C-alpha cells in the first residue's frame, strides 16, 4: 500500500469518527449547543479541554519553534502551562458557580451593562478569530503534505469538516468529538517520539532520552546538538536569552492569555457542579502534560535529525564539526522526505553557489572562504513534527498516524473557537441585546449561521496568515490577555469594580495591544531564529509585539481602577453577588456549640 493510501486511510477513518460522533451527539436545545446540557463528566471534560487547548500550535508548531530556537522558545511551554494553572485555580470554579453560558454573559451581568457585554463580545471575536487563523494554518500544512493537495485546498477541506461536526453538533457534539481527537493526537504525537528517542539514544521515554547519551557519537544528546548547530553559525541550542525583560513579558503574555481564552473557559460551564469544574481542570492538566513533557524532546531530536541529514559526517564521532560541514549533502542525493516536502512549498532549496550541495547555515556567519554564498535551505517551522517520522525512516503507518493527529489538533481547537464566536453572537448579541423574544429554535438557527460565517472568515484569513501557527496563536493570547483576563479577574475578586472601569480597561488594553502589534508587524517574524532574540530598534524598550499582551493587561488594570475610583460604585446587589460567588454560604460564620 502506498504512503498516500495509508495517509488517506488514517485521516479518512478519523473524519468518519468525528462526523459519526457529531451525528450521535447532535445538539437538540440551546443548552446542548452552548454547554452540552451541563452534564459532562469531569474526566470527559478534562480530556475534551486538553484537546480544545492543545491546538495546531501545540502539536505542529511548538516543537518546530523549539527545534529552531532552542531554550529561548521554551517560553511557549512555560507560558501556556502556567496560564492554565491560573485559569484552573483562579477563574474556572468561580465562573462555573456564576452559572452563565459565555464569557460576555458573565461580564455583562457582573458589570450590569450591555455596553460591557458588547465590548467583551468584540474582544472575544478579535482574539478568537486571530487564534483560529493559526489552526487553519496548521491544518493547511498537514493536509498539503499528507493528502498531497495545495495548502489552500487543505484549508478549505479543514473548514468543511469542522462545518459538518461543529455547526450541527454544537458544544455537545464538539465535546465528545474532542475526546476522540485527544486520543488520536496524543497517540500520534508520542509513538513517533518513542521511536526516534530509541533510535538516537536507546531510551524509549523521550523526555529522558533528551538528557541521555547520543548513541552514534557517545556524547550527551544536547551537547551533540550544541556542537553541530554552533559549527554552522547558529546560536547554541541550550543558550540563554539576552533580553530577559522580553522573555518574562512574553511568558506573562502567554499566561494571562491562556487564562483569558474564551473557548477554554466555556468548557468549565459544561460540568454539573463547581467541584466538577475543579476536577476537570486537574484532569485536563494531566492530559496536557503528556504532550508538553514530550515536546522539548521532539524539538531537540528533530533539529539534530535535520542537521545530520544535511551533513551526514556530523552524525557520528568527529574531531572537528566545522570540517564535517564541508561535506554537505548533494542535492541529487537528497532523501525522499526532502522531495515530498518540497512539493508542498514548505521546504525550499536554492543552489546559490552552483556546487550541487545543500548549504544549511546561519547567514550571519562568515563562511564565504568556503565558497558558500548564503544559506540555501529554508525549512518552515511548522513541518518539523510532521516530517520527523519521515526523517527517521519510521514505518508508513506511523506517518499516517501523525497526519491524523496533526489534523485532529487543528480541528479540535478550531471547533471550540468557532463555538465561542457563534455563542457570543447568537446568545450575547442577538438573544440578550437585539431580540430578547427570539424563540429557542430561532436562537439555534442564529448560532449555526453565525458559526458558518465564522468558519468562512477564519478560512479566508487562514489563507494569508501573519506567521507560523504558534506565532499567530501567540498574538491571540496577547489580545485575550490584554482585554478579557483583567475583566474576569476584577469581576471575581474586586466587588468594588464598576462597569465604567471594566469597559475603559477592556478598550484600553485591546486598543493599545492592537496598535503595538500592527505598528511593528513588519519586524515580527524572522524564520529560522528564535523570536525573542530579535530586537529591532523600533520596538519600545526591546519589547516584541508577541510580548506586549502582558503590558496591555497592565494598562487594562491601571485604567480600570483609575476610572473606577472617580465613578459611581456598583449597586449593593452586585457587590453581594460577587461575595456569593467567591465564598460559600455561611463561610466564616462562627458556630456556637
């Protein structure tokens, strides 16, 4: 059986599974559509939350960024996991106790204002649409390679599949589909990682293999990796970051962005009780950890495999890696995986010095004395995880499995984001603000139409994304962190925060962040380098646009409290409502025995 047929079998079987589940769990009411009826088991919700949160950025792009940038890009791991802990401990249980369907629903009622609700809807849509662009980008990469179609066609196929199971299934269908998608993606991610760890180190556990001895050279794997990349003029894989401020802000931006993601927050509205929200958050962290502990190993091993493919002499023991770099791979001898990824346009080669060899090195290095005239190989970060099994010559079924896993990761998060967008439009705008008398059937129709519209918009924007999947997602995290996260925190923990402060804070955080992003978008993405090392002079205090979400959140808090201090306090019933959400009835009351 050909590799294409194997890929088609795995991907087709997964699609049939998702659509079958959506038909079986089709939403029959608005409660089913928005919160899956409110009766999802904590373990089931934890698995669905993990799939919802671990997007194409986590599955496809994160290890690619680690492969290209090394330790510096580990901020993705720290920020995303740290933010999830904040969400699980500080937001999820209280929002579940409030008992609403959506994030704008909470903000509108807590701040007793339809203006606050409308601003929250705008913030949600901007963040979610930006995020879903990254998912469509990742889906396009996976489809273009494994189904051998153009990237554009891959994005449209992904949109059609999401339409089939998300529009009709709603949150109920999406929940059980995401459980299946989590199982697919975690198996697809870990099996190739185990194979490659065994090949390179003899250790079957990837996270331990990364710190083990490289079998062929006899030195620690990370030491080997540092040696080969430094010989080619790249920064050491384990090198620290000079701009600590930017690194800290980027990590904080991802953390507050994670805690403010509306499509993850609404997952905690699907469980029966507040305690179940806590349990489902804990289970989700366990399921997420299975992939996140493996990703650094996948990234480091992918980078080593790529370099030693181009420079075979570097694979074993050598006294001088610089001399080994002279024997670059001849283009005519390139492996089959090179050829297949070249067909997608995501791996390109230009023979600048006409020697027929592939020179892959840092353009900033001085190698002209060798007759090299510039780096000749361009590898898109988003292909590293997907190409890894092929680079390591793993069996065809493993390649088919990772194809299904990459697509599952993109589709699971895309569905959750699109549901968050459609719920905000149908429930918060149409039902609550425009036409409160709309029937349940009419609201369901509005929800499905708005989701279909969101899919079309996301697909259109996904055809021309602003960067790699993980970079585009990082933008969305910054926007969510700068606009929604502070409003949620102040809504729960500050009973004195009023509607004027909340609205002013959300608008200031959103506008400042968007202005900074679009002002410096031209200096955003530098392929083949870590994103925190580049500091164009135009950046204010060296702060990358990817890191500005944390600053936007600070601006949000500052403006909100400043405006609140000079405007009318919230009504007494709102203050009592905040108290009731944060404290159980009778808490702190002395009991006379």
